[in-house]
């Protein structure tokens, strides 16, 4: 018996994982962008309140960038997977399986570094200042969701590795 | 013609990539552990100099942990690959190919989060205090090497994905 051209992972399961990735990243991005804190600082005008946004920290900017790029990629892959579910054929045939394979690898690694950067900064900021707790808790929530999105994208990466066509190897 | 049981990636290339991973992680770990800074702080005894080590920051501790765990895993895989190079057979046969596949995925993702955490903290610390430049430059060097080690481990992960036996899929 000849081996099948690809694995028997259900396209429905692939689709669900893609959608879960997208939702996790979307919520993460919304939390990052809307997260603000107010800090009282001493200026030459006396004490004034300044608003602190995620963009004050490079790590959160990078996190946002990975989240948005990851969303765009996941949306594209979701469209391909919907095509697969509805027609029963992979979009672009086996030729695109390698693009899936390398794409999933690259973007899931990117999300892993984004989640790492978010936690790397937040965990150590957290010890400095109790007044920023709400801001940092929201940053932690956003990073956790990015981490969850990364885990789902890693599952997609396992699927696309297992789905590599045999002949092209 | 029946498809071959695994890809034609040379075991020598696999071995070289494993060794490069190991060396990058080793140098990274050495730099993290030996990196110290002196900071003058105000105490009830007046101004005294305190020594700051990597362990003062959770992100660097996590980085060290991923580096050390990554080294242990890479060393094991290097031994397996040397076995492959010398005997021409994969250690444990095709059964262990899946262990390689999932192991490489997990550990390369772990290194990606470690590198992310290191940069996430260092980039934002860097803006605060010029006196800590030497410490943070060394931290950046260590994180860069961890990132290089991650890239090599990602290459190993691509190899182990492509080397998955066909029959077991």
C-alpha cells in the first residue's frame, strides 16, 4: 500500500486551532493597545500626572508587532484552511505545504520571542513599583494571551510538519 | 519508486548544527554567569558599593535556565548524531525520529522565549541608566548568543521535521 500524500489530521481541527490562535492574538493586541497607567511625576511645573502607554516600553512594542503580524499570517492561513474544509483540497496543492511548514515555524517562533519579551520585562518591572500594578497585570494578561496564541500556533506548526507531502522530501 | 524512509540531509550537517547550537549556548551561559556590575547605593551605613549579578533579574535567571536545559538536550542529541554519523544508523531507529521531532520543537521554542525574555528586559533597562552599560552590553551579548543558539536549534528542528519516517504518519 502506498503511503498517503499527507496526514489524516482533520481540516476541521486545523481550522479550529487557527481560529483559536487568531482569537488569542486579537484579545492580546486589544489589551496591549488599550492598557494605560497614570503616574505622578515631578517636573519643573511641579507634580503632574502623565499617562503611560505600552509604547513607553520597547518590549511591549515588540510584543504588539509580533501579535499583529501573527494575526495577519493566521488570518491568511485561516482562509486557506476554510478553502480546504469546504473543497476538500489544499489551496495550492502540495506545493504550498512547504510554505505552510516554514511559515508556521517562523511565525510560531516569532510569537514565542514576543511572549518571552513581554514576560521578561513585566516580571522584573513588577518588583519595582506597586503603584503600577494594574498596568502590569494587564500587560501580564496580554502576554499570557500571546503565549496561548503561540502555543496554538506551535500546534499548527506540528500539523503542517506532519502534513508535509512525501514525494517532495 | 518507493519514497525513501527519511530525507537525505547529511548526518554530518546535522552534527555540525548541533555542535554550533551547543557552543553558542555554552558561551551564552558563561557570559550570563560571569556578568557582574557594581552599583553605589544609599544605605543606613551611607553610600556603599553593591555587586549586582544576573540573578537580580528574573529574566536573566530564566535565560540561564533555558540555556542550561538547552545545552543538556543538545549534548544528548549530539551524542545520538555522532552515533548516526559513525554507524550510519539512527540511534533507536525510526521510533526515536518522533522524539527528535517533538523534542527539537519544544526545546527550540524554549530557547526562543529565553532569548525574547533577555532582550525584553535588557532593551528597556538600557534606557534607564548609563552607569550599567557594561553589564547590559554583556547581557545583550549573552542574549544574542542565546538567539544564535535558538536559530541553530530551529534549523535542527527543520531537519528533524523533514526526517520524520513516512510510515508512521
